[in-house]
């Protein structure tokens, strides 16, 4: 897949507009992916199911499973958002092959670098991911989970039509012993 360029990003104050390129990650992107993931896991413990202590020692190549099958992975895709040579956001879509659940996809690992949050990167990733998912003839539903209380993420997902179908109290236990609930959301992929 070739990249999709967007120029509708909201620039930081007193800056010129920035061009964002969206494309599926490949093997050569895994180092950038790991760098972004490590930074996000370290800075936002309550936002992710994975923990920084377990993930930091991993090799970049250990994330190969997040790539699309043509790139040697097992995920449906991982979409990357680039500004120049910098990976500033990612979103992975997973899909099971088991017959009874082949119609369901799962969005996981949505992250946008702190310096680029609030500028439309997440919206661009989600919009393009949903476009890709709607092209998959077997898919009917997409799900995701979000840490309860993450109002910006919830607002983004709702703006695309996701609705909450469940709430899991104490879904995550943080390093300090606090618990974080997860809201479970879904979207019908209307044709």
C-alpha cells in the first residue's frame, strides 16, 4: 500500500501546517514503532494493557506479528502516521481466523506521540483504519477498549460512531496498586 498524505493537521501555535503521511508499517519500521511504543508505555501507564517494564527489553523484531501478512506479520495491519521521517502515531487492527469470529476485528495499541496529540493524528489514523476495514468483505464489527476516564479518546471513538457495550472494572492493576477500568466499544461496519 502506498502512503496517503494529509495536510489537514492542526499545527501547533505559531507554526506552519504540517503534512501527515499514513501507511502500513513494514519490517523496516519496527525500530521506530518500538521507540514510539516504549515512550508511550513509559509515560502513560494507565492507557495501555502492556507495561513498560516487560516491553522495554524486547527487541524491535519481536513486534513483527503486528505487521500485515504480506509483510510477515499476523495482524490485519498496523497503520503508521508519519511527519517527515518521524513516526508520530500508530493503530493496529487484529483479526482472528476462527470461523465463528471472522467477522469481528479488534483495534489495539492506538497511540499518538505526546508532542502531536490534539492535532488530528488520532482522527486521521482512525478514519483511514475504518476505510481499510470497510474494504474487507468478511468484516462486520470492529471493537476496541479504552481506559475509562480517557475523555479525549472516548470522544474521538464516539465521533466515529463507536458505542460502549461493556465496562470492565479493575481491568488494569497499575504498579502503584491502583486499578483502572476499561470501557469496551464497538462499531458496525456498515457497507
